[in-house]
């Protein structure tokens, strides 16, 4: 436990009401959305309300060699916010102000605790959107999303978080405050620091303000559901749509296991006899272009033995996206432990990866459903298991190992949007090699030599 004098110093910095030490509070901040990780309650939870407070907290922590774990909404799926060594959980839920919406420059300036949906609500009257939309968009925060470089359903056409962060304010491990980037469309001054800190999972610095890029909201859209009798046909359709030079806003896949589970869970009217579904949306500023792209999609679906249904109203469109966003909660209802993985492959190997995931589930006799962002090769094989069944958990770990080995063998990567955190650190060398891991560690130690910021995440500690 922290010395009481440390607690009192924190209370003096941010106010007693913003320092939580009760058992219930500490347990609530001891875990995130990642399953099958050890839980560790922090010594204290601190809720700063401005950057100056964050600076003083960091200085206090560094002087006393206390670990700091920055936290947004805790929806991340790789253990990025779990307090492994006790210490301070630094929650940004009270730094939740939209500081500026600048429609002329297509930017917004926000504090890290701003919920993504809240930003989109604020910019909608200007005819603008902030495109990144992780599955937890209703609760995920801008700071956490930037720290994890999260993706989402619109990633295929619009990109991920790093494509929309133009600048930021960061508190370093020294307590110093620095700013990078800004509102200018072009900025090639010095190193690309913004992209260094986006996706760094709080291991290099603590983001306290973000300048986000906005874009005009598309005026037209067409939402479709492709139904297939085989995973191969669905996977080949994904490749075919891209080959036809159509880049949908979203191109999502659900396998039979996921379809059946979602239908049992939400009663939307999904075709439970299909082996796979593709949920496809094309959008744009031209009605004629959107219509032409929808027709091209129809041709590809038909050529791959699929049937296509088009949403005829906003209600039908919402039902289709409700089905996709219900994939995780529906699967989670099947057992007490949900292992949601994030394996990404080149689009040309999406069929191979879909089939491989299904085969791995059968090999280890596991309940496994796969869904995800097929258009950008980012799949979420999801294993449902019983944490009290040691044999089943052992089979699950073997299956996960094989899933990531397959992704790398197919020329893919360990993560398309969930990050590394603690859950995937053991695989890092398989993708980057020892030299790559050593380079990451060197960057970490140059900015945070005492490993105060989110220790035990993303970067393996150097072995003596």
C-alpha cells in the first residue's frame, strides 16, 4: 500500500473528492474488458481535471517510483489499463470537455475523456463526422482510443484513429508538458511525434489534449447484406469487391456461429441457415456514384454464389448494424469467459484466415465464432469458454497461439486495432524479431527510464 502521506499529497493536488481509496472503487478499476488476465487492485484511483494536475501527479509518482496506469473507459481488449504493479490508476473521466469545434478548419480540440459518440453529436450540426468508430463507440473515449490506435467498422474506407489525430498535448514521464502538431493540413516539422504517441498505450507519455480531424458527413449511403453458403464464397466476395475498385465504408463478416448466436440474442431476423454474412455499406457525396458502387457489389456477390438484400429504410439499416454490434455481447452470453482476439491479414488471405479460425476451433473442441472487419482483413475470432475448466482453458491458449501463428504465416499482424497491452506481448518477437523489440525498448527507456508509465504493457522489460 502507498504511504498515507502520498495519499494526502494526491488529495492536496486534486481534491479529496478526486482521490478514491475505497475497496469497491479500487476493484472497479482493477480490470478492463480483457478476459483471462490476473486482476490487481491499484493503491489509489486519481481523477484529475486539468493538465497541470496530471503534471504534478506524474512528478510525485516519479519521485517515489510509483507506477501510473492511464485509463479512459476501460473498454480495451488487450489488458492495456490493468494495474499490474498496484500504483496509481489515472482516470480521465473528469477531463471530458470538447474545447473547440472549428468547422472552418475541419478540426475539434478535445480532452481525453470525451466519449467518441459525444464528439460526433457535437459536430453533426456542422455536417461533419469524426470517422473512427470502435465497437464500443458509445462509451470509448478519445484519449483511450488514441492510446490504443483503435479502429472500427468504418476503418476500410476512412482509416483508424491515427489517420485523424493532427496534434496533441502530452505529459511526459518527467512531468514536462509538450505539444505536437496542430490544425495545419500539412506538417512535416521534426519527427512525427503524434504518430509515435498514438498507439503507444500510455507507455511513453500521457495524452491530455487532442486535435482531431473531421470530415464532411457523406450525404448518400446504401446498406446491404450478402448471404453465403460457404465461408470461401464470403471471403472471395471481399477480395472481389476490392478488385472491382469499390471501397465500401464498411465491409463486415459474421460466420454461422455468430449469426445463430446474434439471432438468438437479438431476434433481428438474420438468415440462420447461412454459413456467412457480409454486411456492406457504400457511401459518398454523389447519389449516382453510391448507386453504381452498390450495383458493382451486387454483381460480385452474385458471381460468388451469394444472395443480396438491400436495406430499404433507415430502420432496416439500423437493424443490420445492430446485428453486427451485438456480435460480441451475444457471443459473451454463451459462457463466463470471452476471449476476443484481433488477428489481421492481407485482404487476399481473408478466406484462408476465416477457414483456419474455424478449423482451429474444431481442432481444440472449442466454441469459436468469427466476425470482424473483413474489408481490411481484421478478424475477431472469439472463443467462449469456462474459466473454471482448466482443461478447456488450456485448449483455448493453444488455439490462440495457433491463430496468431496463422495470421503471421499469412503475412499478417498481431493486432489491427486492439493493441498489444499485456495479452499479446509474448508474441511480439514473432512479428518484429529481437531487433524490433530492442528498438521499442530503447524508445521506452529514453522517454521513461524508470518505467513509471504503464509498466508491463506493450514493451517487455529488459532482462538483466
